[in-house]
């Protein structure tokens, strides 16, 4: 017996969501447009976000439920969402009417039998009505109202008769949901012996639980959409952020940078110029990469691991938040956008535009462009160099490009394209977590006997022929490949174009590589049962919290501990 449409019942209390998390509530393309309309929007964003949340709260529609005896109950969205607020619109539900009947009956000092006798029904039938378990006909309601020296209009008043009654109604309703039943916790009857304090507490707990569930439920879809939106924006501007280039060029000039790699010393000078001190520490909270103490203007960085970790990049990213005027992200989209911006900020300092362009333009004239040269000239990782190449290639060299970082099982972690290459996508347009064709350079590189050198290949795809170069990156989390590619027409500028390696990809045709060959599949039909290794970081793409994924208590405890000294 289903009393409640489960999806609505679970979504209902979500209006109790934290107003500081408007993105969870707001589905809007409008917000997105505003977000991307430029830096000036930054100051007005929080207000707009709250408004959106409030609007959303009011726009929830009507859900229809079914009563225990199959009677249709009408569950009004807003009342469900904001149960303690009087509501002027819409008819009341049987439970509210029942509680109002009981309230009137007690107020007039009458028993169930007294009133039932007048209405010509049994006391138990009246009890069912008072408990909202049976929906009375209008004629019966009119009679009952008369028996209680009241009238129909009063009975149908939407608001619960008292705060206590409102709490009782809310508790009964929430205990009827499938979500509650699934918990297998005994329901509490909100009878007269249940103290109002306890009732408040129970209702409060139910609301908190509903909010947490709603946040979790909103997570992956919202996050994937935010990723897709951001990628669209990056594609439109050729992955080039002129504003950030201007800011970093100014910073380089102010700190008297003269060319070559950005050393640790230069980074220290930049931090000092901005009024910050960089402190390496061994006790950073595990959920963070860096922590910035804005009050004392200190950036805490991890202790470099055996020279492996490049703390220059981390320090510059932390400074990026300050220099770019980032406010606490209002939603996941903004969080992602800030991540992209600080990455860009750091990369544009580690590989300054002017010097990199001189190098790349010379290479283009010589028809000898290579990511490795950028990497070596600026002492950065291949990934940083490859990513930086995509920033400059389209804007300054007139080259459309694509870029990918994938795991050895082919799962996309990062990708960018403006050259028409077709990344695999899901229904929301998201590519994170999708598996690329096993015949693409990015995956073939893992099969090479020598993983230490770059591998180049031509690939015929459904959207044309591309030439790509890829390297394998060993990390504590496993092997990844970083690859950069250009359309066939532009390969003449690239070093490594003489390769004779070639492959054919028919993806997204499932017969290409995502389905096993028919003969193999037939032989194993019904006999294979693998267990997936879940990419939890991708599934939980949007952890809840102001700074997604960060343990805020850890961070504050950390700052407290350090500011003592
Ligand atoms: Zn394929």
C-alpha cells in the first residue's frame, strides 16, 4: 500500500535546503548565463542566488497521493515544503481537515460518540476521519461542522489549527513516506502524551534528513551539467582567458620577471608582492591541497614529497583565488569555474604568454611544434605544457586542438576540444567518466612497449582524421595518458607528423570497440560476471558543502592550531 508518491515525498522537504546552496535548488539556465556574463556579476551573485532559491521554493507544484483506502489525497507542494506556514491557496488535505475536526471537537468538549451520533456514523469512522485516514464526503463534512457549532468554510481553512497540530501533521505525513518506511524505524504516534518539545525535535530531525537526502540526490546530475556548461564556454573562447592573461602579465612585470622558468624564488617574490607568505607544513588537512589564512595572509602548502611535488603550481593556484577576486562559491558551477580559473592563472604564470608565444611561433615557422619543447623550456609537467598549448594554439597560432587526460582504462578525467573531435558523452552532454575509443592515440599509447616516450598516431574517426601525440604519466593513483591532437589539415606544423602509425575508430558505433566481438560474446554468453571498480570520485562528482569535498572542521582546526604560533 503506497500512501505517497515516493519521489515527491522525498523531494518535498528539499525546500528546507540550506539557502546558502541555491544551486542545488535552482535549475536555471538564467543563472548560468549570469554566471558567465563576467566578473562584475561576482558581487551580485549571492543575492541573486538566494532569490533563485526562494523562487524555487515557491514554484513547487502539486503532487497527488493515494490514501490508505485508495482515496486520492491531495498533497499541496508548498504546504509540504513549508509546513509551518499558513497557506492561503489550494484545498486542505484530509489529515489537516481531520486535525481541525478534532481540535474543534475538543474545544467544544464533545466525545467521538457525541459527534458521530449526530452525523450518523460510528465513532471509529469519525476517528479514521480525524486521523486523516479516510476522506469524508462534502455532505458529511457539512454535517460534522454543524455538529461542532462550526461551518464548512472554517473546516476547510488550510492552515493547521495550531503549531502543535502542524507539527503533528508533519510528523504523520513524513512517517507515511516510503523513504521513512524503508528505514524500518518504528513510527511515533503524535498523541497528547508526546511532549511538544520531543515533537519539535523529531520533526526537525526528519527535515534535516530530508535535506541531506535531497543534496545527495541532486549531486551527480548537477555536477555533470555544470561541467558540460563550462566546457562549452571554454570552447567558445578557444580555451583562452584574456582577462587572466592580462592580470598575470601585470604580476610578472611587477615582480621583474625576465624570462625562463618560474623558479620557487620567483613564486616567493610574487606572493610577497601580493602580501602573502608561503609556509610549508606537514599537517595539512587530508581533504585539502592548500589552505589560505586570509586574516594573516599566509598560504599553507604541503611539504614537497621527495622533490616530486610541484608546490609552485599549488602556491600560484592559491594566490589565484585572491588575485582574481574569488568569493566563496555559491554553487558547484562557480566552484568549477574558479578551479578552471586558478589553474589557468597558475599555468599562465608558469608558462608566460609572451615567451611561450615567441617559442611557439618560431616552431610554427619551422613546422616543428612540440609540447615537449614547452615543457622543457619552462620546467613544467607535460600536462601543464599540453594544457597551456591549448590556451595559446587557437588564439595565436590559428590551430584548433583537442586535449585529454584519461586513465589507463580509458576513462576521461579532463578533456577539451575545439577541433570537432567527438568525445564520448552521456545524455547530459558530460564527458567526465566516459570511456574513449580503444583505437584512439590516448589509449593506444598504453600498449606501447616503451612508456617513456611520446607516441604519435593518425586516427580516422567519424568526424575526420586527427593526428595526436600522447605520453603516459605515472602517478600514485595509477597510469594516465595526456594527449594533444590536431585535425589532419593542421598536422603540417607539428613535430612527429611523419609517423606511419594509423588506426580506424568507428565509435560511437558500438560495433567499433564498446561491444565485444560477436563470436567472443556468444561463447561467453551468460557465463561472465565481472565486478566493477567504481570510480567513486566521478560518481560523487559534487560532494556537499561550501567547498565541495573539503572537511571544513579539519581546515578550521588546522588554522587554529597554526595561528597560535
Ligand atoms: Zn571505438
